[in-house]
């Protein structure tokens, strides 16, 4: 069997200007990045305003499992199938992050004969959008610390700096760090953190901004810290907006590439559904609607996270109204939810399927609450049986959903024709009565509880004191009308990733909250969700190489054979004990401990010096 990258590299790509021509786009409308990638000019995007919109189809999935679901692959295959049926279709997809590409998840360009190409470019640097976001984010961090160093005119409380640095890579060592060590000229000592680029507010802003003007307005509202009186300090007050916007002026332009069958794909923004809402850009989606009969877009993770944020955040802000939702599942994933180990998923097991299908059931119920008609599709595998397919078909049809098998991985667009016909039938026969899950005027806690109860199936919500205080503070500051962005594990409907299927009898535990004022939503942190993932024991990076001619030799998606959950490494004394048992001398351990203690004492002295200067008016 050919790998994804073999299939991609054996395909014949058209020059992107030729693909664009099929949609009435001229070469003058494009900003070319080589032969096969391009951005759209601002002039062209503005020219589309008067064109009518096509239909909008959202692609989402059940909670992700190690068995895989194939959401992006299905999106690509469905678009190719529409083209075969004579319908003009455009994809609006998310860009992959380097962290997952080299970590656990792998790439995000689809798979088999339903891929976006050039696959290697897409999964690596692409057109540099994420690098621009990283640079803009860290420029703001640098300007913030420089402001403190240069007199701190805004009276920033260094204990309440909330803006974090970022990089587009998984690196657990950077989650919690201390900066400013060294001499006086090296800055003030304070705790800092790194997050992965795709979890930053800049990412969310880029994806929600309508144009440069809107981008700058949102950047200005970013809260970077609080002053000694508890008032927010913004990027606008730091005079950071112009320079940040200059770094983002090209990144805000959507990118165009193609599928293996030369269907147009607008790939822009994304992809972290826990923190930065996880949808591709508003600009990309609106462009796809103007250029096609049917635009297909995707949301992140499972429907409980990605689809909810698409509806309650992106659609609410951008005025989008989806006409249908395609919900992706696999027989394997449903059996996994039914308690079958990953190693035993290939065998027919109707009992496990009956037990695990409750996960699919809950996602159907959730999506129905938004008033949008649903098509359920099974990403088919050779090991599936007819009995398993038939059971799921009946289950879905009994709940008012169209059902179709998808074989787009193996057959490309041809394997998605049945699905495309079911989606067309749904678009023609069923009306979308889209509505958001909650109104703006509910309190922040009421919004959280609505999502927890209605979407996750929780009994209620518990709050740590820090979360309670922050939600009250944000309400007092005037952010109570904003939507909420729930940061929760994607692996379960609950906030405990081990609870599969359809958990019952649980509360959602909220540990903290903060506002992304520029993006326009309040982030709610639940459970143990991380904003800076770590690498697994065997990262996908181990299997990626490039030959002497510059050809990448192994699929980013298929490099990681064994997938394991990356959990934060906890430093405990027993680890030190293990080191001693393995040969490290006790004296060396104590020496390291004393060195760490001395460094902490130095940091404390610097903090005391800063507090003393603060009292004198700094």
C-alpha cells in the first residue's frame, strides 16, 4: 500500500494560476508563492463583496480517538465528489501546526487520494503565516518587558503580566520559566510562560479579523497585563499595534492550493480548538462561499469543542449561517468508545459498537440544538463489516439524519459521491434554522453552565476560587457579554479524557479564566488542558527525513506509528531517588539542590528590590 506522501508525490499538480482560473480568478488576482501556492490580493477579495454566497457545509467529527476519524480527509474527498457531480466546490481548511506535525497527531493535509498538495509544504512552513503570528506575538512580549525596564510609565504590576511568549513547536520545558535573570540591564525577574503559537490570541484574532482595519482594532484591545491598581493594560497603550500589523499584513491574506483532483482549497489559520477557537479564518470561509456553489469548512477536534466554537463564536461574530453539518465517525472509533482496546478494533464486535455509539448519539443531539440538518458519514475501512455499517445506518436514520459511507481515502472524489448526494439532498430538502446555543446577555457563568449541561451532558459546574474571582473581575470590566471559549480535553465529552462514550454524573471543573479581549471571547480553563503540549516518547519527527535532492522521504502523517498521550512531566523527589539508584552521587544531587536554592534566593531579592522601587513611584 502506498503511503500518503508517495501518492502525493506521484500526482501531477497544476500551476495554481490554472486552478484559480477555474473559479474566475486571474493571475493578477494572486500573489504567487512559487508555482503551486498563492495568496489572494486585497483588491480581489474586496471585489467579491457583491457576489452571492453559495451553501456552507461544516465538517466535524466525534471525539477523536487513537483509531482516527479522518475529518480533513473527508472534507477534501467531499469537495472532489461535488466537482464530479458538476457542483463548483471550494474547501476552507485550517493550516497545520508544526508542533503536532512533529509530535503526536501528524500532518493535516488529508490522506490517501483525498489530499491537499503540495502536502509537505502545507505541513511545514507553507507561506509563513504561523511564523508571522509567532513574531507578532513575541514582539508584543518584548515591547511589554522593555516598557517595564524603561521606567514602567503605565505602572504595570509584574506579578500580573498575562501576555505569554510563543513558538510553533511542542516544548514542555518552556511551559513555566523565569526571565530577567542576570544583571540589572537584563530586565526584571518574573515568571513567564510559553504557549504554542496556534493557541495564542494573535491566532484567534487573525482568524476572526475581517480586514486590516479590523485586525488593528482587535490588536489594540489585547490585554497584556494589569497595573498596580488592577486596571487592564493593552497592546494599544504600549504602542505595539502598527508594528504587529506590519508583521501580519501578508499573513492575514488567505492561501490557495489544490487537492489531488485539482479542486481549489483555501487554507488559512486554525487549528487549536481548545484556546484559539480552532476554526479557519473568517476571510477564507467567506471567500469560499463567494467562489463556489458549496463551500466546505472544518472545525477542530470533536463536535463538542470544534463545532460548538464554530457556531457560538465564529458564526456569531461573522454572521455566518451553516446550511448543513457533516458528522464524521468510524466503526473503529465507536468500538473504541465501547471499550475495545486499540489492538482489537479490526474484529467485528456489534456489542461494543452498540455500547460506544452513544458518543455519536450525543454529538447528533448537540448539533440538532443549533438547528442545522445533519449528515452522518462513516470513514470506511477494509476491516469494517456490512453488519456494522447497517447498524450505524439504522441508528442515524432513526434520529432524522441522512447517512452515507465515505471511501474517499481509497478512491478520492469517486469514493465520496454517495456522501455528496446525501449532502445535496439535505441542502435541497431540509431547511437550516441556525441559532446559537446561548444569547449574549447571559452571565459568563450561565454561558459556561449552558455549554456544560447542554453540550457535554454535565450535571453542573464547579469553580476554583481563582476562576470565581476572575469571572467576577471580567464582568466588572465589561466583558460579561462576550461568548466563552471552553478549553477542555478533546478526548471526552467530560473534562476527564479517560471517560469515553457518553459520560454521566459528572461536573465540569473550571480552574481559571482569562479574556482574549482582541479576539472577543473569554477563555474558560477546565481540567488539565495544556496550552503548550509536549513531545511523546517517539515523536513523529523521528520518522521524517529528506534526501540529498531535498525530497522528503516519509509522510509526516504516517511517521508516528505508535501514538501515546503526551502528559506533562512532573518532577518529584522519587525521580531524584531513581537517579541516585542509577549511579548519580547523593552529593551531586544536593549540590544541584543548593544551586537551585541560591538562584531562587537571588530571584527573591530582585523581586524585593522591584517592590521597593514600586513603592517609591515607579
